[in-house]
C-alpha cells in the first residue's frame, strides 16, 4: 500500500484528567501534511489515527464536516501538482 502525502483525519485532543486522547463531538476532518494540518490549527502523529478517503467522504457527507481552510489549500496543492506535470 502506498502512503499518500496527505492524511485526512479527525483532530484529537488530550484529556488533562485521564491523559487519553479523544475526539470532540463537533470535530471536522483536517488535512495533515508532515503531521501538521494545512490550516495550521492542529498537529498530531498521523501514524496512530485512522485516515479517511476525502473523495469518498465528500460524496457521502458533503463539505460541512471538513475544515474549509484545509480543503481549499488541499485543492490548490493538488491543482498545482497536476499543472506541473
């Protein structure tokens, strides 16, 4: 399996009481590159959490559950990459 450069994941937060990671109920998918979100709001080790296929996710749920800033930057990066070929 080839690893994509971009990882679409829900951001995790660490509880001060239990020292466990959790996902907030209203969390949106963020795009991570090198463990940092494209919107610069989150960072996490993407090796330990589930990746989502963004195309399938958008078809099923729409853009309401995805960080708008990450999605905009991701689309620009993909567009620029395809133009450079």
